[in-house]
C-alpha cells in the first residue's frame, strides 16, 4: 500500500498517535478474540459429531457395522440398514457434479475471458438469483414442471439411444435418481460458477499476455495460461459444490422417488441420507427408530468429512506432482 | 429415552415455551397455553384458538405443528401443556410419562384412493384389490380383479404406478392400519406405522408430493387425505366396507364409521374397517394429549374449559374446514372424561 501518496493531515496524524499506545493491547485482544472464534468452529464440528454419536449409541450397538452394509429399512420391525441411502447420496451427487461442473466452469470462463463487458453483470446477477430460489420452491417446480418434461422428452430419447446399457434401462416414471441429480445440479451450479469466476479473475494478466506473446490462440491461452494456472482453485470450487450436493434435502426429496433400493438404472427411484432424515424424523416415535435416524445423520456427517479429506489429499498431490505447466 | 434426548427435548420445549412469551411480553397477565404435535389437525386447531380468544381473552394458545412423534415426546417430557397426535400413544411410550396421559379425540379424517386415468372415471375398489395393488401383486389396470368390480368401465392395459407418502405421517398410519386389518399378508409382511417398508411404489413427500406425482403420472394411484383431495378437486374411488357396501368417502361416512366402531374407555381406538352399512372404511381420528393430574391448577382449569368448548362449539366448526366431527354419543363420553381431569 503506498504510504506517501497522500500525507495525513495534522488532525489525522494526532489521532493515529493517540491510538498507538493502546493498539498493543487492542492487537492482543483482537488476536485472542479471533483465535477463540477459530477454535469455536473446530469445537462446533466435534460437538456435532459427538452429539450425533451419542444420539445414535443404541442403534450403533444394535446394528453395528451391518447398518452400513444392509439394505432393509423397516420401521415396523425396527430393522435398519443405510446402504441404499448411502448409494443414493453418492450417485445423485455424482450425477449433479457430472452435469454442473462443465457447465459452471464453462460459464465462468465465458464470463471472465470471452463475454463482452456489458453482458457480464446481467448474467452474473441471473446466476446469483438462481442461488436465491428456496429449495422447496425448486422442488415443487421439479414435480410440476421438470418431471413431466423429463419424462416426455429427454428420458425416452436417452432410453432409445442408451437403453442397451443398464444405466438407462427399465420403466420411466419421471421421478428418479437422474431427476434428483439434475435438480441438485441446478442448485450447485451458482456456487461453483461464482467461485470459479473469482478464481479465474485472480489469474494474473501477465499469464495471458505471456501466452499471447508466444503466439497462442485464444483457446490455447485459456487452456495453458488460465485453466492450468487456476486448476487448484477450480478443484476447490468443485469440492464446495460437492459439499452442497451431499447435504441437499428438500428439492431432492420431491423428485427422487424416495424408495430405498439400489438399482443400476438411473430411471429408477432412489433415496438419499438427507431425505430420509427430513421425511421420517418428525414422526419417529420409538427409540431405536429415532436413533437409527440419528445414525443416518452421523453417516452423512462422516461422508461429508471424508469427501473433504479426500479432496485435501488430492489437492496436495496436484500441488507436488503437477506444478503449473510452463508455457511451451 | 436417554438423558441426552430428555435434555434436548427440554431445550426444544423451552424454546417453544418462551419464544412467543418474549414476543408477547407486553400483553402481560395473559396465560399462555403451549401445545405441540400433529400437523393434520393444525388448520382446525388454529381456527379454534382464534375463536376461543374471543370467548376467553385471558388465555393465549401457542401450538407448534412439529409432527405427532414430537407431540408425544413433548408431552412426555412435560415441556408443553398439551400434546397432539394422529395416532394413539403406544403402551411403551405411555409408560415413560411421569403421569397418566389422557387421549382426547377431537376430529377425524379419511384417506382416499386418488388416481390418474384417462377421463378419470369414479370406480370401485375393495379390500382385496387395494391390498393386492399395494403389495405389488396387481400390476396392471386391466387386471380382471379390478374390471370385475367395475363392469362398464374399460381400464387401459397400463402399469399401475403406486404412489405412497415418503414422510412419516398419520395419513400413512391410517392407511397401513387399514391394510393390516384386511390383509393377513400385509400385516405379516409390512405392518402398521407412520412409515413402513413399502413392498412397491414411489414415495412422495407430503400430501402435495403424492398428489403431484399422481396428477403428473399417467396410470398412477395413491392415497391422500380426503380434505386434500376435495380441496384440489382430485377424483377418488368408492371403497367396499366390511358390511359389503361400496361407500363414497365423505364427512358423513367418516362420522358414521366412528359411531359404529368399538371405542374403548381410554379412547385409544382405531376406526379403520368399521362395521355399519354407511361407514367409510379408511379413516381415523386425531387426539389431544393431556395429563389427568394437572400440575398448575390455574392452567389446568383453563385447559379443561377450553377442551369443553372445543368438544361442543368447536366441533360445530369442523365441517366448514372439511374435518369430520365426532358423533354425538362419543362426544358425550369424551366430555365426561374431560371432567375427570384433576387439578
């Protein structure tokens, strides 16, 4: 920061002087305060985990490891297995990422590298408005608009083209794992786009200029100078999106079909961890049932943490084995 | 119930109890009566509380529709003055309460079979067919069993897409209670609860989720509350009752079912598959839960006054909101029980 650009007036200088002795104490207070806040977040994460574990102790004792490997969810017989929900959460999030990541990064690239200035702000505002739509509204739109359209137009085409693979086999109801993934994709699109846009904007212009100077075309500049430079940050944006996708509840519940089963076909209904909690928590009256739902929460918590840890590891290997590629 | 559960439900109770109390701190000298529970009767209860404010301005009601499970938990933990539930409490849960909890039935509703067929003809179903469809054994609309009940209607050669509630609900409780009574196979394989392990079908969240899927999916069939079907102008089927008559679901046929059903003295009853020629077979009541021994005499007195008002004047408002009122004889019995509440 340039200090001499605008010398402070007498009055301003005296204010600074008066503040100087106190700032030693102030700095310390500020330091401790921020440390306490930072620690509070860590403590909060542990408390949540601990609470969930305590709340599900009965279920953990009763079902043990089988909770994660069995597929029966029967509140009447009090037999609970979380496998279909884990599968549903994983698959719907994966579908969402497959759809949302290329779309978001392409949008961000367009907005930072290619779009004329006058069009940037309107598009950015529109994308941010998408993030502001309440999830239950999106869910209702899903049932009444998206599902009938998917069922009548894209799904039959997919079935005709790829029906020979198990992924697009079986009857089409509309509500399905694929519909769940698509609605999550719509919901995580804004966050991945805006984070990616910030990352791409922070790529120094020197990078681009250097590439142009070497005679690179626009695509080459984008690929070599921008994308590879921003690789790590973009990966971070995707992980943020994944975090959202794993926990997305209301809209997914409305369109995924809520059937705890594991089917290869994406046209078949599924169920996610977050959805079963939202659906059944309010009316669970027996202890084991309630505890099993708590354990579902614990599993979801674990999966989210695991996904983040894996992402950290991946980021680290990215950093060490693949340094930003120099312009050839 | 673990200590932790009790602790968290106490906290929740405190929030429920004091949140509005702070908000209304200016209107002092008013007594706040806190309740929590079932969502199904929420519209009629709100109406009652509104109207009752005119009768007795010194009491203010605060009702949180957090679900029947929550209502049972809160009354057991004594964090509310009354609970509400769409299903009677189990013996196991009653034993956890520190005192005797009374079940006060208030109004009733029904589950209807809604569907999406070309032209939406009103057709007839019986117990066998409904059980067969929900067990996944009757798969096509043109199944001879369905056609046999409905001469004159041609059903398409189309798959029946079964839709059920995915969220735990009193509606599902009534539905599965009915299926358990009429089908031994259902009782043994699936059973009765607010959510069950469905043999077949898609799950929709809430009445709106089921209705949405039924309306959007050609060949779909599902169950929704009668109120919901009436208000959304959905077609629904007539169902054969235990007397062998096909009955259209209506407020009258629900009240008729409650008049003919065997109702025990603790009012923990189920009116599904009730006898009587005019009874609709798939219906159920909703209850308020109160302690027989009230801790706070002043509050207890006001609560009893309200209950008496609700069971007399309140019942008369039920029909306007598409709820079925209790039959007169049952009303008298319940009123007598309310008189036995001790302060």
